[in-house]
């Protein structure tokens, strides 16, 4: 069976690697627009690098009055645990020689001031009662918080009322490095083929029922045939879906959101002083990806601080592509949905436009507000992050990710953003289950699945503390993450 995967980012590469591991007989080719794997949104500074497991992100635990919902946080944490199982498998196989090349243990903290202290206290109470977050700590003591996250507290007056939570077993993930190493393993050890510099122009069905993928490859028109087509191309998945002429394509369009960060390179000694990702509370009307946070980042053995993100509204589908590509992806039936979102989420649109024109001075002022004194302590420079495209489905703006598979199980794609790369192995596993049900029915595939994912059932991880801890500790050991941190 011939399988074409569009996109060699974290999603497409994970999909191809998993598929080839489970069904070696598949003939899999990845088509990538750029010149290397993981060079788009997966690249190290096109994203914040947080291993999203709901330790510190307030938007994963919405509050309604005095009631806090933790269901989304539990699901995301379980998904990330499944992701770590696959990454640990790659380490054991030798596909990744050194875990610290892509994953590093980093505190995950949430920091708030009044009037959000009671909300954080409620969040801590509900979350720490579950075994996923049993090691979470809460404090309103200035000196204790400063010991966790000194760079955010050094310039604050001692009397300022703050509250924070900390999880010591959080992670910083270089998804670009992970994707590069996984792609090398998939091509050299599994036989996956990757073609770079391939711009997909159109996909359509031929009379025989297979998919024809029309591309522009290094200036030449090239056509590929696929029995199964999977599109993991980030924002580029939207125009391809439109061109597929599948009946459900009319239900979806894309709402692009860009981002920028302030970046400062620091020394290894300075990194040891601030081994954390500190998340605050998003402004009213801001999208989830705009929660302010100050992060330690590790990339290629060098250490950085990253602050942001500063959102922007850019009508482009992917970084490096233009406005014309976005217009070509639009259809007349998309316009009512876009107008509906613009009216219903006017505060969001206004926020994005205002952020778009924020200059470096204003960015540094935002950093100074979040971490007093830090703006003058290091040499900061603005950098462009990746381009996210949120889902508009049936006229409503969606903030998650969605797997879409055609009825005949020959076309699959993933749309949306957060938590994205952090849960890519679990999400791609579900996509494979839908596209290749016969593969999962085979005994050899089931055996291989257990080797890669000792426990991929989210409900089991959520409801069975002993099983979760067993899996967590084994995986953390393989990845160099210390599960038990002394107080």
C-alpha cells in the first residue's frame, strides 16, 4: 500500500514513523515544502518548547465562579505521558542517542498577583488532589517563590502579594531536534522516503479511487499517487483540504495567529539560576497562545531566555508563505464563518491587531511588568515565532486540535494548534487507528504497539494511580527526568 504524508514537521514525521513501525510493509513517502525536517513550526524558536502537560497553563483549567474544571488538564497530561512513552522508546532503540538533545527537565511554574491568588489556590487544591499533580506545590511566601523563579522575583518589592505553584518535573522540549532525529531514524532504519522542496499544489481523486498529489518540485511539475493520503502540514493543511473536494471540507476554514518573542542568550551558570518556565495569566480577550511566560530554553547545547508570546494577526498560513496563498485557500462559503468570528470575537481581533503593531520598546515594557529589572539585565532581541492557524468549524472558532478522516479511510489530516507538538505521538496514534483499522487488528502490530506504548489508554492513566506512576517513572528514567524531587 502506497502512503503519502504531506509535511515533515513533528506531526507528519511522527505519523510516518509510527505507521512504518506498526506496518513495515507500507510504502511511505513524506513530501516537505522546506529543505529539512522540522524546519517549520517544529523548529526550536518557532514555538515556546514547553512540554505541555497542564502543569502551569491556566487556560487548561477554566474557572466558572468558584468551580474549576480540570478535565482538559487531565486529558492533556495523560496525552503527554503517552508521548513520553514513544520518545523513551526511540531512546531505547538508539534512534535518539542522548535525551538531553531534545528534552531537558525544567520547573513548570504559575505566577499570579491579586486578584488571581484565590483562583490559583483553588486550582492547586483541585489539581494536587489527583495523582497526576501530587507533587505540585503552592506558596504565597515571597522568599520561597523567589527560590523557585528568581528572575521573575528579583526586582519585586518584598511586600508585593504574589502566589505561585511549581512542578519540578516539567520539561523543555526542542521539537526541531526531535523531528530531525526521528526523520533520520525513519529514513535510514525504517525505509521511509522523504522528498524536500516539494510544494503541493493540488490533491484530487482519480477514477481508480487513489489520490493524485500534484506538486511543484524544484521548479518541475511532479505527480504522486497515494492509496492513503495524510496531511500534517500545519496551516498548509487547510488549502489542501479545500482542494480535496471532500464533502466535510466546507465545514472548516483557518484563522491565522502569528507570534513573536523576546530572546536573550545566557550562560550555563545563569541558566542554572533560572531552571524554569513561568506562566502568568492571559489578558482578557487574548488567545490561549498569548499567555505570558518567561522560559528557559535549551537548543543545540546553548541556553536562552524567551519571553512572550506577542501575538499578531498575519493573513498567512505558514511562516515563509504569503498573503496570496491565504487568499487562494479561501472559498466564498468561508466568508460567513470569518465574519461571524470577527463579530463574536471582536475583542480577540482587536487584541491581535494591537499586538501586531507593538514595537520593541513596548515588548520590553511588558517584560519589565512580568519580571521587574530583567529587561536591562540581558541583551534582548525580538524574534518571529511560527504561524498558528486556529480552526473555524461551522462558523465557530475552535482552540484545540482535530483529527479528520474521510469515510472511506483514504484521507486524513490534523487541524488546529495547542497543545500540538507536545501530544503528537498520542494524536498521531489515534489518526492511525482510524486510517488503518486492519493494521491494529493484527497480532504483530498489537505486540509492537505495546513495546512503543506500554499504556496508551488515557482513562487508565487518569483513573489508576499505580499504573500511571509505574509508567511515569520508567519513562522519566529513560528520558533523564528525575521523578521524585526532594522538598
